[in-house]
C-alpha cells in the first residue's frame, strides 16, 4: 500500500526554532578564559559618594521693644511735605 502525503491544513501553525535551539552547545564553544589585565571596577564603597550639607543654626534675635520700633519708623519715613494736600485742611 502506498502512503499518500497529505498537505498540512490551512489552519495549522508552523513553529520556528527559538534562540535557545539556535544557540551553540557547550561542546561547540570554547571555555571563557579570564584576562588578568582586564579592567575591573573598584569595590562598591570606593566609588560611592556621599553628600553632606550643614545648615548653621539661626542666631536668636532679641525681641524689639515698642520704643525701638517707633524710633526705627521715624528714621525710615521721610518728613511730611508742607505742600502735601494731606497736611492742610481743604479751603
């Protein structure tokens, strides 16, 4: 009896080989050799940087007395002009 070849149905799925299937086996690869002259990173604490910010404590300010406040306000405000409309009553 002859066996007939049957084509795959239209809804069948063809599976492609994966990257694992295409990767070389252990027999096909050379063992990794370490190179003593290769650059290596220093140990972790050697390249870690820590920032320290210090804020000076505020100097306590003495409370102002009422007399000092009045004196400073008198110094900082200019004298009233005699020609100011606010300094004389309207005619």
